[in-house]
C-alpha cells in the first residue's frame, strides 16, 4: 500500500539508470519460478532481444514482477506463464501470458484499479489483495510507458507493457 501511495503522489521518478531488460526479466523469472513450482506451474522466458531501458531498476522490477506473479496465481496447474519481448528502434514490448480463466470482458478496464479483484471467492484460493497490477500500472506510467490487459482467444490472460527504448552507444 505504501508503494502504491508513493507512486500516486506525483513525485518525480527516483534515481534512474540504464537497465538491461534481458537480465532484469531473467532475474524475475528465476525468482518467480520458486512460487510457480509451489503452484505446480512454471515460468517460461522466451529468447530476449538485446534492449535497454532507462529507468529506476527497482520500480521496473516491481512492475514486471507483479505482472508475472499475478500470472502465476491464476494459471492452471501443469501450464506455464510465458514472458516474451520484442523491440524496435523506439520501444520495447514485454508480454506476459498465462493459462488461467481470464477476466470477463466487462471487467477488463478495472484490473489496474487498486484493490480490484475479479471474484472475491478467488481471493481465498489465490491470495493477494488487488494491488499488484495497480502498482505495475503506476510504475510503467512513471517510465512513460503503457500497460494493457486482455484475454487470449485460446484462453488465458495477457498483460502487454510498452516502454521507450534507451539510446545506448555500442
């Protein structure tokens, strides 16, 4: 709750640095795998393109980690949460997909609201209080990025995060 409050306060972005996205996502995937195994699923990290983001590493980590852990909570046992990325000259796009029940179309616009839960009966089974995606949204917006969620046609849920690419001298 404190993290969300700080992000909503309108403060400037804390100390920034060049963040190597493949390394950051690999760390998050490795850490999340422990939780995934306890829920009888896994985290799949697709081959990552070489890309850098300028931002606050801890806020970016928090955003991506909240999205991945949300996927772990809802994906079906025996499946995986998949993290993939693509980039062009201007932006990087990270997609996190799960094999869970998805969200009713009428509720999709609410998933980034603080304390929002699709179904309160799921709260007991999956844990959490509905802050993870709200924190992720605010952290991404502080980095001049965009975050969107949607259901997959074949079933499951997807969160797509777009962030400006950093200009890195090679």
